[in-house]
């Protein structure tokens, strides 16, 4: 257990529905990352926050995806009008600054299945 | 831009044998290197990292990795594996701006 929690752990939804995932990071970590992982692939970067500011978004993050981190604490990732191609594991990572880079501590992930 | 190539998608070995999981990277800027392990239905767990200093890095569970700047490699090794080491292993690079790139993973299967 890394201390990063994600809810729900599993989500099954029908195509076209909206879904929202939550990540609770380690409290003293000010950076938070979201990734998507599909079977047989490594995690793909989606976006990251420093405190409440969203600093970078991947081109993978279409306009159906939105992420927030109000007050620099927990974060939510919302997918609107889900498509079957959105089925994946969504991972959150809480990070601590170590010298000049981030060491990431991952949550258990939320597995999304779009029917 | 950066990329990470894990040269073996699957590595089967017998228990107590040594293992090496290979990782090559490319980047136009300085990067820091990480290895993560993912057990079934779990998140990624940090095994070890190279930030600076000695090129031989020791991590948890008896794993170590060697950074080779000239060959742009960061191979992971363990002298004697256990059944419990069966998992997916990911190599990753991160820039000091926080941009991260992961490899596609290597499935290590340890047989009795």
C-alpha cells in the first residue's frame, strides 16, 4: 500500500454515459499525475497537477476528458460520453520531489469497462 | 521527445536463476530512470531509481540496475529469482519538468 487511494476500483458503464474517478494522494505530495494503461502496454501519461494547477495535458486527453484538483488535494478525472476505446485501467500517481525530478507513488487504479 | 524500449516482452526463468530485464531509452533532454513492478490487479510499485551518482543502483527485493549513459541503457538484474518475483516490470524515464514515459513492460515468469 503506497498511501495513494483510488475510487472506485472497478467501473462498468454503457457507451455514452459519463464517469468520474477520484484519486486521494499522499497528503504532503504536491504533484499528482493521471495515466491510462491498456492491456499489454505501459502507462500512458494523461495529465498532471502541481497543487491545483494543471500543468500539462497529453494529446491523448480529448475534449471528452477533464481533470480537476480543487484546493490541491484530491483529484477527479471525468470522461464524458464514454466510448468502448476508453476501456482501460486509469492510474493516479502522487509524487514527491527528489533532487530535480519526481518520484511517483501509484494508486491501485480504477478499471473502466465500457460496454 | 523521449522514448523507452523494453527489449523483451516476456522473460521466462527457473527459480533461483539469475535474470536481466533490458531497457533502452532515448531523449533529447536529461532524464532520470526508474523501474517499477506491477503484480496482478495491483498498481505500480517503485523498485529503484537512478538520479545521479553511482551508476549501480540497488532497490527493493534484491533487484539492482546499472545506468549506462553511452549505451543509453538501464538494465534490471537479480542474481537469484523467486516464484514471488513473477510480475510485470516497467522501465520509465522522467524529465526534470515532470514529463514521464514508460516502456511497454516485460512479463517475468518464474517457474519452479
